C-alpha cells in the first residue's frame, strides 16, 4: 500500500500481488520443462565518489547534503545527479555549525552505507541541518527550575523546521530542482508518515560511532535502552516518528493518545547507521519510492498538488 497515493487520491496498484503472480507463472513453466536464460553476472560497477553540497534552506539554517555521483561525471552538481530520496538528520548538540554539518554529512554517508543499505542499492542522500540548541535537560530537572529544553521541546522544534522545509522544497521554482531536493514520506509505513533523526549529544570522538558494530560485533545488540544513550562515550540521538496513520491504528483497535502522535526513541550514537537503514529505519520506503513512487509519476503529482496550494 502506498499512503502517498491514498492521500493524493490515486489508485494504488498492488505491486506485490503482481510480482507474486509472475513468480508463480515462472515456477509453473519451469515445472513443465521450460528453460529460462540465467542472468549474467553484472559487470563491475563504475566508481563513485561522495560529494557534499549546500542544500536549500527556508530559514537560513546551514544544511549540507552528501550523496554519491559517478567519478566520471562531467557535471556532479547537475540536479539529475542528485538522488531524490533524502534522509534528514538534525545536529542540535551544542556547537552545531555549518562546518560540522558538512563534515558530519560526509562522514555519516560514507561510514554507514553498509548498515543503511544492506542489500539495497537504491541511491540516497544524507542531509544534516545545523540547529544548535542548549544541552538537553536531565530527566530529574523540573520545568520550573530550569530553562533547558526537554527532549520533547527539542523534537518539536525539529519537526516544525522539517515541515516548513519540506513545504519550501515542494515550492521551489525550478521543477527539476524540486525533484532532486525532495524529502519523501514513509509511503509504506503502516504506523507513521514521517521520521527524522535528532542528534542531541555529541562527544569529541563521535565519528568512531559510525559503523561501530562492524569492528565490534561482540558488542552488537538490537536491544535499545535510554541508559545506553545516556552513557555512550560517543553521543546520542533521538529517532522521531510522527503523524500516525489513524485509520490503521483504528483497524488494529490501538488507542490513539496525544503522547503517541509523536514517537521519540532515544538511542546511543552507535546505532545511527542502523536507524537510517532499510530495516525499519529512515530508508524503509526506498524500494517503493524507486519502484513505484518515482517511475509511476507520483512524485510529479505530489509537486503539482503542492503548487496548486500555493
């Protein structure tokens, strides 16, 4: 199911059923003795390089995007070289600035690529927004005794920024630019429409957290705890999901409470590559995006719809 199609009033074909039917036909023909040519091994992929470029910003906050282009590309800055599937990370830790955002975009893109994509090779774009905020208030700090932002304050500030940025991108005058700087919905997530990552604490050796479990497999664990986030020697982040799919929650008879409309999960920085990835992370919808949303013109319909509302 593509939730973007439903929102735009477009009939959404059941792609999975079509693929299953095709597989069944092939299996039946093979059982009858038919022989199908096997695919040849793919040739060695052309070499790619990572580029980092300033991204559009509706309010002037520094935003840098990292993505890969072919090394032989004659014009790496052309919009058609930029992947339209963007993932957004907010650097809200003290000291956030343009220089660190640029460095962070490149480091995260390069050093989490195996964790992010796994078996997926659809291109993505990592954007880092520099939005420095004061240190986060500790759990035992009362709102009356401190002006420090709570985790909820931090999350809501980033959500507001993201929503305004997305509207601004949809309205970019150049349609080709608007396509290349797109910020996609989680089109096949049954629970929430949007997700971002908010870095709330960053230590001096933060880069060592990227791809950490590749070198330390014995420390790997899918168990996520607030305590690990607080004690990590590299830093922590909050994965934020919001705009729940009310019709799905109702179908499953799940209660919809105000607290659930935004779902923040604080984690240690070592998990950032995994939470950017295809297995339930920010890249979860990438296959549907490149297999359906983009080739079937849904992105163009999205841009057209946004322009009508201006």
